[in-house]
C-alpha cells in the first residue's frame, strides 16, 4: 500500500485532500493563504486552463506551479467531466465520438478534446499527477449505454497512456521524475461493468485509479462501486475519490483504502457563508470516530453580530486565532471580500486537520 505521494518538493504522506483551483486559483485566496492552512496541494482544471491561458504562457513560466508561484503538489484533471457533462446535458452543442469530445463554442467554431490532446496539455502544465480522459457514464444510462462508455473509457485510456509514454520518452522523464498517471473507472451503477473497467485499466497499467462517473444515488454516495474498484486494484495503486468532499464520506472512503480526494465543497461553502466547525474544545480532542464530529457556523445570522467568542476552539487558522464571530458576521453583512478569504482559509484548515486525524488513525492500526 502506498504511503507517500511524490512531487517536485519531496514526498507527502497519504491520505491527501486537494481543493479545486480550477483556473489556477482557489477563489478569494492566494497561494500563501493556501500554504498557511497546511493544505499540501491543489487540483487544476485542464479544460478551463486549455481554453483560458494565452498560448505560450506555460512554456514561458515553465509550468503551472511557477505561473501561480505555488510550492505544493498539483494534480491536473483530464477536462473530460466538464466537456462531457455540458454536452450530455445539452448545455452546449456537441457529441461524444470514439475520436474524442466534440463541441461548438459558437455557430462556426468547432473544438475537439481527444485523449492525446488532454495528456499533451497536462504535460505542459507539468503537474505531479496527470489524469486520462474518460467517457463519463451518464447516470441516466441503461446497461448498453453504460457499456459503451466503459468500452470508450478503456480505449481512451490506452491511447492516453501511449501518448504519455511518448512524451516521457521525448522529455527524458524516467520512473523517478515523471508525473503519476491516473486511470478513471466508469460503469455507472452496474457493478459488473465497474469491475470490467477496473480490471482492464489495471491491465493497461497506471499508478492509480479514480472513482469516475456520478457517485450519488438519491443524494448519497453509493459506496458499493467504490468497493468494487478498491477490491480489484493492486495494493500499491493510488485510489482517488474524484470530487468526493463531505468529511464523513472522506472518512468512509479512507477506511476502504482511498487516499486522494478533491472537491469544491469547502471553498464554495465558505464563500456562501457556511463554515465547518469541529464540535470539540481543541484540535487535540478532535475524534473522527464521533458521530457528531462537526457542525456549521452561518455568520449571516443577526445573532452573531455582537458575539465576541471565536468561531472555533478546535482550529488554529487566522480567523479563529484573531477574529470574533461578530467580526466575520460584520464582513459578510457588508459584503466585503475579506469575508470570503477568512472563511475559505478556515474551511481549508478544517480539511487539513481532518486529513491529519485520518492519517493518525490509519497509522495506529
């Protein structure tokens, strides 16, 4: 079983939670804020950066880390979820073919994201983990539709790995200094397809596998498909809960062997005035086995405008060590940008404490 995630700065002990820095920024905070929360890394979005960065900027800066001056680890996703979710939902005109994801940015301009283009761009980003393009299984798919997405996912995975190995050879990247390559398992709610997809991706050979597709059933995570992936993956594989973000879900998946997570939840909630609070009197007392692990603090409630207590006694972030509930409530009331910054810093520190506690429990097993 893997214990560490290697990156350009060294090694990070697992498990890890990376917030989403979609366009090379975690909204409302800068890289020094991220580092101050003891957050070890971030996830950047291939699709948005591919479309948004000026041509040549990555070459000029030497990669996305130097561009945003970030010293932690960085994972790049494939961009497939964003493209295919909007195509399959009908938000933009396009179609999925065996060649790739074809979409139209205007009446006349056609774009296509292929497995090769996704890998090529991610290698220009120079991230520490690269994710292959997969065909997102529509949660409304019947068995035959899900089977087609699995077959295409496997085909694209083979093409992605071939392109990855070609670029590694061109850039003289060996096993030690190349990025990790992650495959993504599709198959929807059909467990036999999930198993086939997992086994085929293992046959192709990756550093780890991601739990792809839409994992929710009636608003709750379906851990059955997560178990199928874990049970059919080699022990030394990374297991990545793509987009998994609720604290209780991370804890459950970590017990199943999953060791990487990312989500927009803590940062998005922070900007909308939803802060995560451990129900304990100190960081040392935080116990992830407690059912009543955490609650929410909503600073937009009028009753907090004169509350001089700290937001959380079980947190050492800048908000909790310097400011009162009254002050953060005031900032949200007047709509100042500082409110989003302090709330985001707090929620990210909540998550880094969560991962510290999970790691401690796993180490003591």
